[in-house]
């Protein structure tokens, strides 16, 4: 009886303490959730167009932030490929070009709405990711990087032969039957950026993320644990190519024109920069943003 009473007192004490969680602790727990942080981050960035209208920020600053988010989308996909699966790729620029040219041909030439162009971009990038993913089963390391670099250059020259200079007239672009302006493009980029952040954050914390890490650390150990190398390598390439193509689609909508032969985004330097470490890209873009804010 004594032991039973002690157990009852302990349970009452524990459940009593659990029921008296303060509001401040609840807020801290809520803010600790990555999804909440991304949502707050998105709301803050979403106020920038309004601040630009009020004269607090300049339109060039909002444009620079939108451009930064596009590069961030590319970097997220590449970090998942290189950081979590250990696969080196130099084909990011080519996949970005896929999204840019789909935006031009479908929305400018054929007059398709944004939704159709987005779906086609995802489907073609999925096919490209599966193709490169299967190739990665045969070769690794520097050889895989060289192969993807060659693929990127093939795509770049293909784009030049199709049309060396492309321009998107935003008056022809429709989203749910409504014309898209500069502010809507910025908010669309922001929504995709926050959504992809949320998806990636949940993905790397899931069993899929742990399987990708195990493949990166040791393929032999991963196979011994029953992890399918083909499945996760293809998945890593698919995610990376889809993110890059989406970034290219949004890049074309933000800048509205591109010359393939002179565009640094589609050059080999972009792929090499991401492979060597994409942090410097954010540093340069943030420096540009700060230069717009600070007085001369």
C-alpha cells in the first residue's frame, strides 16, 4: 500500500506540473518548430513590397531579395544532393536553363498559364533527375562531376541553338486567369521558397534523410542495412534538378530576359561555385542588398 501511494503521489505531481505550462513556454515551443520559423520569415519578407510602396524600401532592394531567394532555392537543392547524399554534380546551370526556357516557350510563345509551365518544368526536371541518377550508379566522385558538367554544357549549347536570347512579356503571363505583376512575382517566389524550405526541413529529418546520410557515409554499410542505393541516389538527383529548374523558371519571370551566351547563371562558373561552396553566392548577394540600403 505504501508503494502504491508513493506512485500515485508521483503521477499526480507529474501530471499537475504538465498541466501548468505557462503561456511563455508554449510560445517558445511553438517558435522552436522549424515550420513556424519559416512562416514568420516568410511573413517578414512578404511585407517588403508594401514597405517599398510606402517609400521605406526601394524597388531595387525588393528585386535583390527576390533574386537572392532564387539562388537560395538552387542552393537548397544542391546542398541536399551534395551534403546529404555525397554526390558531386556540376550540372546545376543546365537544369536552371531548362526552367528558364520552359518559361519562355510555354508562357511567351504558346501563351500557357503559369500553372502549366510549372507542371511541365517539374515533369521534365524529374525525367532529367532520374536519368542522371541512374548514371550515378555506375560512376562516382570526380567522374560524375565531369559527366554532369558535360551535360550542362550540352544543354547550354542546345539552348543557344534554339534561341540565344529570350525575353518574357509579363503582360502575357497568367496565374488563375489573372495578370502577374512585379509584386505578384516576388510573392510567388517567396511562397515557393518557404514551401521548399519546409519540405526540405521535414525531408532531412525523416527516414529518407537518414538513409541519404548513410549512403553518403558508407555505401557498403548502407547496403548491409538494406538501403536501396538506386532509390535514394535517384531521389537526391530528382530533388536537386527539380529545385534548380523551378529556380530557373522564377528567374526568368523576375528578370524577364536572358542571353544564353553571356548569362553567368547558365555558365560553368555557376555550377562550379555551387560545388565548391555556395555560401559565397549569398555573401555577394547580401553585399549587394546592403549596398542598396546604406547611403553612399
